[in-house]
C-alpha cells in the first residue's frame, strides 16, 4: 500500500486552502531500464476531494506530472473542524484515500 498523503487544509477569509503531498513514483512510460527496456507507465490518473462527504474538487492527470506530486487548490467556505477527504487512483487501478480536518490559518 502506498504511503499516506500529507494533507493540510487551512481556513482563512472564508476560503479553505488545501495542500496535498502524494507519495507516488509517477513513471511516464518513456524511460528505459538498465537493460534498455521501456519502463511501463505508472501514474496517478485522477484525484478527487470531498468536504464533509460533498465533492468539491476533481482533476485528471497524465504521465507528465512529477514524482511525489504536490497539489494545491482553494475552495470557498468550509469551517474549522470540517472533514476533508482526498482520493487518488492510478492507471494500474491502485488507489489511496486519506482524510484531514480543516484548521484555522495561523496569523
């Protein structure tokens, strides 16, 4: 199973800023191994986020995203204590879901 995501969700001025660090190799499928054989593509294909069970963000990725990607997005609203859930799925069908709680941004 992949390593847990590091998620930070902070509320300030009515907006929740979400930062997610995902542990994934993100192989493009264009590199070769020492024997000269192509290394198969293996990358995160989709990312979904929900706040208290309601979908708030979705994106589709391809092989051009770097290893261990960092994703940042902002959503309107949210409250301190709300539960944020992030799920990614890769092109081989593996997935990971992690949760975080919205906190107040520090001044």
